[in-house]
C-alpha cells in the first residue's frame, strides 16, 4: 500500500491564556504549552495564501516558536525509505491589519475514536454522521462581533464518500454550502469562501462513509475522521481559548451540551442513507478524471500518485497566547 505520513506544525508562546497545557513535542519533557491549530493540508491541496491585509502574529505578543512533527505510517515496514518534505513559511516585518485564526467543525479531537463508523444498527452500504455547531454556540463565541470565513477544508480518510458543511442564519435560512460530492482521501483541498458569520448562525457538517467491515474512527490513516478545518479572520480569543478552536463533538463544552440535551437537541446523529439522496449535481470520482485529459491521464495520474506519497494530513499548530 501507499506510504503515508502526517505532519504537525506547532508554535510556542509565553502567554498565560486559558487553553490547557499539552505536550507539543512528546519526546521533549519541557514542551508543555498551549496549542492552537492554524492550518490544515492534505494530498491535492494547495498552499495557504492569506489576503493582503491578513496575517499570523509572530513574536512579541504573538506566537514565539514553531516546530514540525512528522507522523509516519509504514504498515508494510518498507526499509530504506527517506523523506525530505517540509513546510515553507513566508513572513513580513510589516504587521498586517487583521490576524487569521482557525476553528474546526465536526469531531476535532476525534472524540469518536475507536467507535464503529457504521454501527450494527445501520443497514445498507452508506452511513451518515451529522454534527451540528448550533446557534447557541456561535452566540456565546461571537457576542456582538463577527468573523469572516476564508476557507473550508472538508476532511475524512479513505472510507469517506461525500461530505458537506452548510451554514444557516439564526432563523434557519440557508446561507452557504461547502460540498465535496465525490470524496477521495488521496485528493483533497480547501474550498474558498468570503462569508461573514454572526452570532446565532449555525453549521451542520455531514460526513458520509462507505466503510469496510469493522472500520473505526481514530487518528491513523486506516481509521476515519470527520472534521471541517475553517480559516477565518479576525482571530477571536473566545473561539480560540474558551472553545479551543472547535464547535461540534467536544466533551469539554459540557455545559452547552447538557443544556441542549435537556431540550432534546442532539449535537451528533448517525443514520443510514441512500446514494440517490445525496443529490450529486457536479463532478465525477477523481479516479475517473484522468480519462478526459488531453494527455490521456498521465498528468492527473502522476499528480494523484504523488499525493498518495506526501501524506494524509498536515496540520500546523500554533500555541495559544
């Protein structure tokens, strides 16, 4: 099988925010720090290029150090394999007017880890996980402020079949939908956006899988995830600190979850679904795209093969202020 790796970028700061301390670098006993996620990349994705007036604060009151973790998956124990990949970060000494941030929808911390993707109660080939970030959450996050969404990166692994995140206003009206109709874990990428999010808006993330028998959620390449990495500006302290950059299945948001549960609201639902119900309107499976290229598929095939070699997921972590 293909050899995959995952890389994590961390940055450390000397601030005293409300984020919990974690081991940023597990082999370093002095590496406990506060962690924020910055950017996510997967095979098929391009670089992150921020708008001309948006940046990430480095030094001073911003992030003070960066480290890169590489997580390798070599199930066949192939010997003598070398890796020279990495990340290039460009910076300017002229501060930009707005600071970017990231928040994640779905199951950021893989709270579903080691549970079955398709429980025995679900019949048929496909199973759908529906995870909500409700109006109550964005009201608490944003108050009277707003944020501007820049990108959505819909992320599953090899059992992923179809995925979307839909944005609704406070009254339930449809505002925008991010959607990948033919999902391919080996060929992913971000979807651009320019959407203002206000208190009371809500998000519903839907992950549809066609899983093999016994497939489970987890952090491994042969396990599954359901996460939407969203880039936005300006960075919001309440999102990054009190919500730890996430809204969805999060055990630490127990008060909100308990209040919603008392009303009968479910943050996470699981159901079977028929393929026709996905109402695919565009595109075709990535594996079929090469046949329509002028070169007979060489470019697409080579690109996809290269994507398979460069890993399942790259996440840059920045420490909380």
